[in-house]
C-alpha cells in the first residue's frame, strides 16, 4: 500500500493522466495518508512542528525556548510598525477585517481581478500604497518583522486557504508542479526532501514533512535572524545549487499558495524559533 500511495502522490504532483480527475482536496488527502504510513507515530496536529515532532528531546528544548523567546524585542519592532499611524491617521488595522485578527490564515488567495496570487505581504504593501505610504521591500527584515507581528494576531487560527475557479486552480497547479520539479546541480525538487525522504536525515538535518510547513512563518533563525517563507525558498534553492527566484515572483507566490493549501486545518503559530 505504501508503494501505491507513493505512486499516487507522484502522479498528483506531476499531473499525470492516472490522476487527471484529482483536485487540491484529493492531493492533500493522498499526502496525509502517505505521511500516516511513513510517519505513523506523529499526530496530524503536530505536523506544525516539522522535524521537531520526530525528536522529543529537540521538541522539549524548543518548548523551553518558546517560553521566553529571545526575539521578543525584535517582535516589538514589528508591533510598533503595525500600530504607528500613517500620515493620514489610519493604521494597518484599518485595511483588514477585525483589525487584522484571525485573518492571516486566509492567505494567500487568488485574486481574479489581477489574475494572480495575493500573499499576506502583498496585502500589507497594498495597505501602505492605499494610504499613501511607501511600500516595503518584499522579503527584507523590515517586512519580515512587521509580518511576524501581524501574523501573530492570527495565532491559533486554522489555515484556511481556498482554491476556487479556473484561475486559482491554474495557479495551484503551477505551484504544485514547481514543488515537484528537480532543480539545480544537485537535481533536487522540494518533494525530494519533504515527500520522498521525509523523516530521513540529510547530513545532520532531519527532513520535515511538507504538510504543516507553511503554518509558522516568518521564523527567527538562531534566535534573532528573521527569515520569511519565501526567504526560505531562496535558501533551499541555494542549497541545491540552483538560482533562486526573486521574492514575490509568480513562481514563488504560486508555490506558497500550493504549500499553504496543504497546511489547511492546522493552527497558525507565528513567529517561531528554529536553529
């Protein structure tokens, strides 16, 4: 059964004819079943911890760190940016339902009017532009700190990304294909590590499952170094000796859309610490 599921998952990712009728919900269901077989001791709700869920000692150390995180001062900078009024007197909270609380889990979404995926960072820049302010550079630390605080307002909200309509499905499929496409001198795809070899070690790092990966960004690496999700995409591509795309590129936005959809139903927690 495991081999059959692997074959099905590969077909889902590559869009082969054997799964021509499959959609996003079927993709996600097949992957959940696959992970249950190769990682039977990990509960679905613990997928948000990635490789930490596979190592009780590392998870215990993580819990101790998160009780008094060293990045609190940095996160305060993001809060200050979020709460500082624009020149017109409005704030970021005016751009989002419920003042920005419990909304980040709905991103990314596909916008039919612009025919593109809109990420949470895109929404923040759209808010700045609408209020006559200068947009932030996508993926840089200033945007990362602001996004980290803004996403923390949705902690506990379950990821709830929708894929509805032809345009949304096309963007999702592009993200799925990118995830499965081998790249770089090492000829790795995202799926090589996080589907085919989830739970195994590469050098000293244990490879996490793909589901749950999108629920906790930005991350503070090494305590205070802020890394966004798309920043992590770039790091991974460098690791396989590929040329990374630009942050906010169509490729990365579609990839984020696909990856986040696969984390649907899992609670958000932002930010978190990783070594």
